[in-house]
C-alpha cells in the first residue's frame, strides 16, 4: 500500500493522487537525469520522527542543487494529508505489517521528493510518498549485518574544493549507491561502508557510520560514541545527530573522526544508522568480527533505548 | 513537440503514449534513485545516426548496472514508430525548427531510457522520446564555446578497481554533471572539461574531448587528432569513435591520451563532441584562447565534413 500526495499551489494540503497510476511526466528531470533531492523519514503511530531535521536537510540539499522548493509548512501539511490517507487505508495498524519496530508503535516510511521538474519548465515537481517499511530492515536491525568496505573514489578533501560534486546533498542520483549495495549482496554481504581514496571511513550508501568503545564497570564505566567528521564529504546524518544528542545527555562521550578502517576493527561495536532501518549492528566487516556478540548486543540495546526516546 | 513510445511486450512496435500526460509511476526507481541508463542520438531526415553504436553502448551500460533490457530489434521498431509519429506531427520538417544543422537535413533528438522499474517489480521501464534539438546547441557548434576545467574528484585509475562507481556507464544519475554545467554558467562559461584528481583530462559532462595538431602545408601536411584514453574512467564516445574512423580514412593521424590540461592549451584546436550538438569548437579554456580563430575554423570545417559523411 502506497499513498502519494503531490505538492500543488492549487491544493493547500497537497493533492492526493492514485499511486497505482502514472503520476510523473516522462520528461521530468528527476527521471531523465536524477536531478533532484529526497528525504526518507520514519513515522511511528502516524507521527513523523525528526521532521525538522529532515526538512532542514532537504533545504540544505536544495541549496546545493540551486533548487527552489516549497516551504516547510507546505511540506508539513502534505505529510499530514498523506499520513491520514495512509491510516484511512489501514496502513500503520498492527495488521498493516510494519508494526513493532525498535521505535515502538506501527511504522510507515515517509519519503519527500523534489525534482527540477519537466524539461523546459521552471517549476519543480514535489511529492510525499507514504508506504510500509521493508521487512528486511527490521530483520537487519535485530540480527545485525555483514558489511564490505568499498572505495568511494573521492579523497576526503574534495567536497570543499569541488562543490559541484554535491557531496553533502541527498540527491536522486543514487545509481552508484545502488550498485555498491548490489556488489555487496553478490559477495555475500548485506551492506557497505564507503572509504575515501585516501583511506578514511566515510558512510554507508544509505546510512551513517557509528562506532563505540566501552571501558570499566558500574559507576566508573566510560562509553564513547564516534562518527566520521562531516568535512570528509559525507551526508549529515539526521539519526546520527539525534542519537548523539541523546547519548550525550545519558553520559556518553562523543567523538568525531577522521577514522580509518583499523578504528572500526578495534571498536567494541560498529553500527550503520539511518532513519528507516534505525540502528543496524555490524557483525562482520570484510569477514572480520567486530567486538564480541555480547558486547555488541548490550551496547545496541542501550542505544536503542536512547533512539526510542528521541 | 515530443513523442513518447514505451517498450511494452504487448505492443511489438512499441506503445505510443500522450507526451502531455503523466506516463511514469512516481515509485519508478529511475525517478527515485536515478537508477537506470540512457542514450541520446540525432536523427536526420527521420533516420537515426550511429544507431548501432548507441544500442551497443546501451547494452554495455545495462551490463554495468545489471539491468536486463529489451533486444536491439525491439528498440529499433520502437524508434521507427516514434520517428514516424514525430514526422506525422510535423516534426523534422523545415518548418519544425530543428533543420539545417551540421549534419545536413532536419534534425530530431532520439532519447532511449531504461530504468530499474517500479519499486518491488522486476520489470524495467523503457521508452523512446523524440523531440526537437535545443537551439542552443546549434549556436554553440557554429560560434564555439568557452569552457572551465573542473575536478571530477576521481583519480584516473579508480574505474578499474571500483566497478561499482559505474564510470563507463551512461546512467540516469546525472546530478553532478548538471551541477558542473550550472557552475560553469554562473562563471560565464558554456561548458566543462572534467579533470581527474591526479590531473588528467577526462571528458565533458555530456561530451568527449578532442584536440588536434596541424603541421606543414599541402602534400606534406600532417593532422593529428587526439582524445583521452578510455581507461581513465570516461564514457566511450560514439561520436568520437565514428569521427576517428572517418578521420583515419581521410589521412589523419590518431592518438589516445593520457592527456593533461597543458596538452589542451598547446593544441591547435580543442572540441567537445557529442551526438546532438556534434562538434563544438572550444574558444577558451579557463579564459585562455586555444590556438587561433582561423586555424580553429579551418580544422572545424574539415572535421564537420567528415562527420556529415559518417
């Protein structure tokens, strides 16, 4: 079940269209050139999580691509319309199939898309899509994932000197991200951590990288959560950022890379974190186990509690 | 005026759809992830140029992306359907506006697109689009262009070691190519030549790079045509390849990079060559004039004759 709501100046709350029928022009530059941006967020019991972080990042991506996009309030009304229609259709209930994830209640995926519009027109095309989360994501966050390190081809300093590479923007041009995932799957892995050509840890194709160290016991226990620094040309992670806020409040120390692969192998736990799958513990990287299953499970449980409260 | 023909197993010659109405599902992975491939070729007087080179490259791109696409015969029938409908609509005639280019008769752009299809489906979406060529291209091939050198971020050896970067495939994920062109336009230039992070000349965002040297006069005259080698991770150019065949037959010496920017500045002429705009002489690169306008014009005229005969 999928609900589609197009943003349309003639419809203040968005225009619902039949998701079973064609809704895009074949000349739309989103389809012909991947020229556009998107966000994916989780809604739990009909309420989108971290909506302001996602709308802020959408605006930042739009700026990188010189796209003029609708105002946050317009998005919020269209998202509300779509989630209401989704609930009316029976989505998000316990019977809907997406319920009971790490975040608590019934889950739905809310995707925002903006393209540069139809060739020759100056108006962007913008829509909200609501659908059930993929079952595979729930299993991966419960069972963990095996990951390959793959070269992203860029060095970690290129983002600043070459803004036309759009490295901090979440564009529709995801063919390389999808190809990297296919490469991992055909080599028996579930996901990918990209490295830069100068050997830095970057991000997953659809996620941010986290690692943790835990030392000591009881009152003297120290837990440290680390993620690659943004200036290496990665996407700012909305989930990583929200979790860092919660972890800091809960007494964790925080750190920001540069990180190299050896830092991942030395960690007590590594995760890929993203808005839909949430926290996916990494069992193996390039076939080497990360930490021990007991420590991974304990730290994952602790962070999942923090995520549920964000 | 645009004609759209979808490839559809139920229609042997393709299914004509109304180009003024939505024809794509909003969940098509071409639109949501730039996950697909394309080709653009010129048709002159209703006849596509270099169709086999384009269908061969489409098949090669499909292999890189692990996409199963329709057979060449199916494409050829759909292209014939689309060109016939375009002619019936008055396209391609002298009054159509696209006539009289370097290639001779009335021109049309034939675009082939294949996406990974709708999310969750295993069938690709494939269509043919026929439209008039942009007027800007004709002016640029007549008047020449100013170009900026921009860093593509990849080093020239990455293509071979990282096939998931899809460097030899013509994918729908063109957001970076479009951003580089916007960057050039906002800096007073018309187009871009990408360089690798290790300083090699690569290609334009939508074209191949050529340079020429001419020495001597009359019977002892030597003309040399050079293009970057394919192993630097560039797209194999169908127009470059066709022109090289014709130039060799006409007595030109041929050469293949590695090339560095200084080779461009030292050349007697530089061009960006592509299937729709054809041969665009480069007047300036980063503000420095290439050769002299007389020599550029003479060599351009010579190569345009060869192109018209291919």
